[in-house]
């Protein structure tokens, strides 16, 4: 651009500490070497008034060519339209303008012909090799670099602060520099909740902060530069979340534990209501690294679970054959070729393969699983000994990067959630003696080794470990774990079950296998009686249109074909948030009717 490119305006954006100002200082040095005059405006020192900017820009006329840098632009972004429509068009044609902001550019920069001379440059986290170079340049001891990079989330600021304060860094200092002037003390509680939760919604903020306006707090939070949309809510940038969360644990561990439990209770209830995928949000609240090793989705900024694509079979097969696992790949590849719906691929942002999982359940196992050297005996054991369909059988979760770390956690979460088993009671794990972390994960979960299901063949040595999460399944186990981890006794579920929870059990029949006893002597009898009760109570809905929709949603969600909530929302042409609002309202009315009838 300095050499004469057609682009004259650049908007550099990124979270605090990502390197915007450093980049611009280097650009300014290059510009000076080429004969440019420099006007550097810091938005933190500039009043958001037009005359203040005009005064700063008067020096443009003193140079043949001028580079105008407006740093911390988010502080004066109210001037955006005026600068675009009035000021910049009036500058000499040789002038170049660069904005640096924590926010992405407004839509106006992509309209009205600006796209020919404007460019947006978002700065993402630096790759590991570049961060390593920064760490070495800062004089960090080689033995400390890996630990530091794990905490950096691509941020050069985190590396430079770590060089001064150690691998964990002065988290309070780092958090303060990342947050800048965007958080007042009266908002720190809201920020803390968002730092602990995986996804923050207005409803979560109200549940964790009783008596506050969750929607107003959410609006404030969503407007921060370090917050990004995620699922049905927002999430803090990973480095900001880590820094704030760590600072909170150091400063107020009791308060942090209380926030974690309150979030866990809210997420647990939503998960029981039919959103089982929120199990990943519960697991996000777990701190124990041995438990997180095999089940966590926190690497989602770098990898995601994807389906099998063209070329995956050849690539993965070549890797396994290179390390001498020809026989194992011969009996594994059938799942990739014939049953790819039971395979998940960990893929990075560029489409590269980082690992894969194969997982099935007794209720949907394909033919290849029934005869598989590992899954075949496991399936028979689950059906004949455990006598349940509430199980996930993880054939394998293979990290192809060689790191044996976060990718394994993502694959574990993907396998459990991908099989479609709602709130499983059992998970069967293949534990290799060559991976000590896998044994520690199994031991932490209290798994039981079933030697008769071990496999020593096809180049593999795998022990079968079975985790029993208890009567309330994985969700109850996770919620209880979080309570114990924060030093509190887990709450005991009341035998006096409320009507809303009773209705939601229709989407989690496994819960009925343990009661309530008054519904019937067997799980199938309880399910039939509960369905009859709910059908009878549908008379609570009247004849007008809104009640017709409410009744139809209840029938689809709790008495239908077991479709996912997302599928049902599409059937009614509703967004997910609108669907869940209607479902919650309709369930509450139906629950009130059941209560009025005395559950009979």
C-alpha cells in the first residue's frame, strides 16, 4: 500500500494484545523511510468531536504524502460515518489512513464504492511456531516455552507478559491489559460469569445473578470488543476468559466456586429439558485436568468435529500404515467407507486432519460393529449383562498430531455427543497402556476394567474400561463432580419430582428406569402412564391459534418421533430461540395442569 496500491484505507481489528499497535508502529517506520509524514492519533486521548479530529489532521497539508494512523479507534467510533463521508474524501489523494480497533469495521465501509479503496484486516492469533520465535526473542528458557504457549491462545502480549512474570504470568496484569477501559468495577460480576461459562445467555445471567436484569447485562456484555457470538449466546475471547477466570480463582476462590455451581445448576436443568449437547457446557466447568483430558470441547477455536471427506481415508490410512498399524487399519477402514456417520474427524481451520473417532451405541450400531473385533463383544456385553441401550461405545479416539492432548478431549466429547444417546449411563473406553493419560482419565472417572473384553490383536493392546455414571446419567455425574470440585456436597434430587421435570423425562426415558415408582412397576409401564397423563392434560390448551401451536409443539417434542429440538424448530419454521421460548411456556402450562390434577 505504501508503494502505491489502490487501497488507501485499512481497518486493522483484533482483541486487545493481539499486536495491532505493534503492527502499526512498524508500518509507520516503513512509511517514514519512504518519505511519508506521520500523523498518529490515539483514540484514548481524543474527544469524540469533529473539531478535535480536524485539528489533528491539519498537518496533512505539510507533507507531500501522509500516513494517518488512528489507534484505539473503538474509543471514537461514533465519528465513523463522519470520517468516511466527509473527512477522508477531502484529504489529499496521496493520504493513507489506517484504523486500529478492537471492533470489526462497520458495514458502511463495504458500500458506496469504498470497497475499491478499503481493506479490512482482522488479526487472529499467531501460529505456534511464530509465538515460539517471540518467546525465544524474549529470552524465555526453552523448558518453559511449551507451558507458556499453552496459555497464550495465539497472543503475543501473553508471551511478552509471561517473559516478565513466568509461564502462568501475572494474570491480573494480563487481564487488565486485555480488558483496557471496557469494564467498570460494577460490571466485574457479569464479566466473571461470562469468563467461567462456556456460553453466556441472558437467562444464564439472570439465574446466576438473581434480581438483576439479565437482558441489560447481556446487552452490555455483547458490546465488548473481546466478546464473540457463540451458539445461542456469546463467549469471551479464549485468552480474556482464561485470564479473568484465573485472576478470579486467585483472588476469590470461594466466589468462583459459587459462580461455577450456579452455572452448573442452570445448564444442568436446560440439558435435562432436552438439550443434551449442553453436556459440553457442563464439562467446560470442570477443572481437573485428568477428567478434561478425555472430554472437552475447549479446543474449538482451533479444531472442530467434521464428517468424513474425500481424501480422509487415504490420508489417515497412510499415517497408520507408516507407524505399523496396517492390520488395525484393515479392520477399521470399513467404518470410514461404509458407515461414515459413526466417524468424526477433528479438522483445523484449513481443513487439515488432526484425529478421528469411531463410536456407536447399542441402539444404532451398524452391521460392521456387530462383527467388529472390538465392538462386537462389547455390544453383546452391554445388551446381555448391562441390559441397557443407554451406553456409548468409544471404539477409538486417535490423535494424529502426536500431542495426545486437547484433540483427544475434543474427540471424546464428539464421540459421546455424536452417537445420539441422550444422557448415557455407561461409556465403554479402549485404554492403551502406552497412553498413561488415558489410564488416569479412566481412574478419575471411577471406571471398571472388564478384562474379558480386552483386545490384544491386530497390532493393538486395548483394555476395556466401563464408566458407570449412575442413575442420573452423564449429566448428573457432571453436575455432581462440579459441586465436589468446588468443595460442596452435591444436591440430592428430591423424590417429590416437579411436573415440568416429569414431562421432560419423556425425552430421557432412561431417567424413568429409576422412578418415580408411583408411575408404574417397570420402565415401560412408567413411560406409557406418563405419556397418557400428558395426553390427557393437553386439554389445558384452547382453540385459538397460539394454543394450537403450543399444543403441537408439546406433541412433537414429548409425544412424537423423538426428533431433535432443532428438527422440530424447523418443522414449525421457528428460530431455535423462538422455539425454546414457546416450548418452555407450553411446558410450564402443561406442568401447572398436571400439578392441579395431582399427577393423576
